[in-house]
C-alpha cells in the first residue's frame, strides 16, 4: 500500500509537533533545574530535613534562585543538603548567610530559604562553601509534649472533679464541715470561746500589772522592793566583775 502525499504531510506534521514539544519540555525542565545558566554550589548540614526533597526550590528574597541538588545522610544525626544556585545572585550572598527549610504556602512543598547575611562578614560566598543551617522545629516532638501535657491536665481535672463531688456530697472532713450546720455552729462556738478566753487573759494581765505597780508604791512593801532592787544591782556587779567587765553603779 502506497503512502499518499496527504498522509506524508500529516506524519511530518505530527513528527515536527512531537519534536517541538520535546524541545520545549527539555528547555522548561532545564530552565527550572538551571541546566542552561551559569551556576555555583553551596551546601548546609541539617539535623532534620523535615520532608525536603531533591528538586525543590531555593529562594532568596522571595525569588526562586536555585534548586536542591542532592540530600545525603552523613551521620545518624546529620544530613547534607547540596544547593545549585544561579551565579547572578552570588554577589548578594555572604559567608555568614544562613539557610533554613520553609514551605511554599501553608500546605505547599518544602523549600530552602536563604537569608542574605552580611552581619558578621561581608565576604561573598564561594563555590562549594558551607552555609550555616538553621534546623527546623521538630513538630512531632512538640505534638508529643503537648499530648502529654493534655493527658496530665485531663488526669488532674478528673481528680479535682472527684474531690469537688465528694465535698459537695458531704464526704470527708471538709465536706462534713461545709455541709453540716452542726459542725459549722460548733466551730463558730469554739472560735467565740477562744476569743473570750483571750480577752479574759488580757484583762487579767492588765489587772496584775496594775496591782504590781500599786504594791510597789505601798509604804509597807516599798522597803521590800528596794531591797530586791539593791540585791539585783549587787548580783549584776558581781557577774560583771567575774566576767572582767567594770560595772557602772546606778
């Protein structure tokens, strides 16, 4: 069966279209992977890459300037992330620049974010340099801690609820005290009696002080108190002499 001219034209058209789509796809992918532009490489070491994958974007000042070239585990607690960046942004990235893992929106892909630096060093980064990596927050660990706190709070709340229920039902000393009128009245009576006793003690003390002062001014007992005071002074002088300290006579 011979191929007609129209069929040859159709085959040629589909072949050309396929080649054009293939070239455009290669150009698009190569452009995203920086295959057709001058690039340089840097890397950072993270404790946790937090879901970052090879091929994810690298952003500087909100602009995509490169891609994640490779992710390799170097130790049991560290992973090296290699970045390929466009050469035209190298002059803006300093030796003290930091890289961190972010997200493209709330639920988007992970990406690398580069902070410009220039605080402690103004030297421009070189090809193959290591940048300081800021480790991402361990969300799983935070969730585990929050879950533990919530469980403890639930246990504490349950215990308090049981205590309150027992108090309200009159169980225990506090429950009986709060719910029993008799105990409350007895407690009030005890407090009232204690106040009365303290008042009586105060009155008795005041009366004794008054009687003592009156006794000291009584001419019959005045001599007794003078002798007692003189004896106390003599005893004080003897104690002072025994201690080697001269006493002052009053």
